[in-house]
């Protein structure tokens, strides 16, 4: 998701403010989705950085862990 897409989605959500609690949850979900996509892009881009395989594995594990944490958080908020 690009920043422009994020802006359009946020604008759409802000126009539908009949239910303030839902609006807040939707904005949080959108923010988490954006963070996940940014981390996934970083994970893909890291292949182009000249680092050792060991360093690559450590960084990739950290990124994957954060992506999983955010996805789990998103899943839990959508269950409620």
C-alpha cells in the first residue's frame, strides 16, 4: 500500500464517522495493515543489501517476527 492509498483509505474512513468506536478500530486496523506492508517491503528489499548471510538471517527473523506480531494483533481486533 502506498502512502497515497493509505491517505485515500483514511479519508474514506473519516467520512464514515457515524460509529466513533468502529471508526477508531478501522483506523488502527488500517495503520497496522500499512505497517505490515512496509515491513514486508523491507523484508524483500533486504536481499539487495550487502550483508553476511548470518546478519541477513538475524534481520530477517526480526522482521518476520514483527510482521507476525502485527498480523496476530490485527486478527485479534477483527475477532471482537
